[in-house]
């Protein structure tokens, strides 16, 4: 019986997940790979439509996950010890939700069994983002979206 059929995301705390289960939590939305700007006056994080150059914007996954830190030094190594303190994680992020004891959304592939559901639900970077290699000032790429 594999980890998906065990519904590990409902029964195990993040600290008890093995590496495969931890990686399986990622829904493939790609929203954590978007650049955000911080408002100098309020400290509010403002989303842009600009994605990290390594993000496969169609699949919502890093195109070189294993070596990403060699190319993008600021890419965070998400783990059980830091997930609760990373304020820029998307509100729908499975790691963030599970750290808070909340359920995964219905469109998460672990729940529904369909990797395309995140895209159909409009919860991914597919279709509305651009690569950081193709843009100038991030201020021109602010979006009115809740991440």
C-alpha cells in the first residue's frame, strides 16, 4: 500500500512524514515561486505575475528542483521547522495548511487523485505568469490576486 492510499496527509503530522511523503504534499501550483514585493510602509507582501526562471509555468514545478539552490540561492529549503514562519507561502499551500492543522483543499491531487485539478481550479501559475528572464521592473507586474 503506497503513501497516497494511506492518506498520510490527514493522519501524520509534518514532523513524521518521510521524504517521499513530504515531497508529495506539494500540489504543483507554483505560487511559492512567484516574486513578491514588500510595501515599505505597511510591510504587506504584494504578489506579482513574475515567476522564478526555474519554474516550469505549465507544470507548476521547479525545472531543476534538485539543483535549484545552485541557481537561485534565495530559494528556501522548506522543512517542518520553518514552514510555520514563512509568511509568503501561498494561503493554499499544503505545507502551510497542514502545519496549521487544516485540511487540504478538494482540488489537491492527494485528495481528488487528479494532478490537473489545481490548474482547473485556477490555483496555479499556469496561464497568467511570465518568467523573470522576460521582465523589467517588478513594480510593473503587480497583480490583484490572493496567493
